[in-house]
C-alpha cells in the first residue's frame, strides 16, 4: 500500500493538479483556492484500483462561482479519467467546513484531518486544519458521543429483553456497534471513517486493539441475538456491550 500510495500522490501532484488548474471555470480563481488530496490516497488505505480525490477549499463567493454546472453541493464530485486513473475533484467553502467543525461532524474531522497539502498558498487549509487538530475539542466530542451511546444503551437493554420484531432488534444492535466503535476511537484519540471503514479505522488505538475481540463477537452474534427466541445470544450480546461501555466510560 505504501508504494501504491506514493504512486497516487505523485499522480495527484503531477497529473491531476495541473489538469484541474487549467479548467476554464477554475483557472481565473487560483489565488483564492487551496488544493488538498483527500480520501484513501491521503490516508494510505488505498489500492491499485483506488480513485484520487482532490478538494478545492475556497470562500463562499468563489465556491458559488466555480461550482456552477457541477453537482458538488449534492456530494457528487466532477469525474475524469487521466492516465487510466479515476480523478474526482470538488470544492467546499471554508464557511461550510467551519460549520461542520462547529457541529463536531466526525467525517469532517477524518477527511480533512488526514489530507495531504498540494497547494495551500492561501492558507485556508491551514486554518481549517488548526481547528480540526485543536486538542480541546476531543473531550467534548468524546463526551457527546458517549452520552448518546448511554442513551441508546437503555434502548438496547429494552429491545433485547422484549418481544420485538427481529428487524427492530437488528437495527438497534447495529447502531450500538457503530456508536461503540466511534466512542472507542475518540477514547483513543483517533479519527475514524464513519462512512466506509469504521471498523478498520476505529480500532487502531490501544483500547481498540484491546476490545476488538469483544466487538468481533458482538458482530458475529447479530443474526442470532436478534431472534426473539434466542435469549442466550441476546444476553451474551448485552454482556459484551456492557463490558466495552464500562471500560471506556
């Protein structure tokens, strides 16, 4: 993966970035835009088939101009194939990023906290990165997620001790595992990919390694614990969850 990552980063600097800055809608605004590499090529969780994702950071007025004709606001990047590699690029305003940071949006912290700088002459990315890496935010983020997990814990105990539809059980059990993974990651002071690689990214810390076997067992119990007649599996699921919850709280 290291050599693949280096190849994709080289592609981003040598092929993708020069291509983007020559686009008619962008070339007149280069002094107002910062360019960063995001996604799997930036984090190293990439393969030979990975896309290259480049984000353009700019103020709202610039965004409103260069985004005309795109679907960036809908989460759809512009796509093009260069030298057989799929390039995705999109813009996001500093105003939007600051709102997401203020909302403590986990995906924003992961994506933009792990970026590789291509061109930050404007200093806009540095300002965003400084806020993302502010250590005073971590206790607040962990506290918020732990409190939400505590509330869902009551729902989990109720659902697994009641005669409720298996799909309702499956939904709460899956949500509990996801929220538990997020709390473990923040407990370890690590960022996590809530969209595609939550399991892989949340368990990389010391506590994650310690609790991984418990999480694995909870995942393996999902099918049986969600059947109302299988009380033993439901009890084991609850015990595993309570152990993990007590450890991090």
